[in-house]
C-alpha cells in the first residue's frame, strides 16, 4: 500500500507482454462479469450499459493495438 494515498500500489510486471496480457484479461473479465449480471436478471439502465461497454471496448482496443505493436498475439 502506498503510504500517501492508502491505496494498493499498481502491480509491477516483469515484461511489457505480462502487463498487456494482464490488462487484456481484465477487460475480458469486466465483459464476462457484465454478461453474468445480465444473465442473472440484473437490471442495468441502457445508457449506463452503453457507457460501460464503450469504455471497456475502448480500453480493450488500446490494449490490443499495443499488443500488435509489440508483436503479441491477442486472445
């Protein structure tokens, strides 16, 4: 934990590939979590759903673009 903010420190990665893989998995996990909530019958307002999906899609596209630049295959 950081003494200044009280928040956990961001993870440190040994390689750029490890960092990008971590970010890719995190994006995919967020999408799967949303799918699970909808399958279980959770009600999510359409504007909130669109915003959330747009944010995740944008992040996933950035990660995958970085992966392509590094020559790393996406999942």
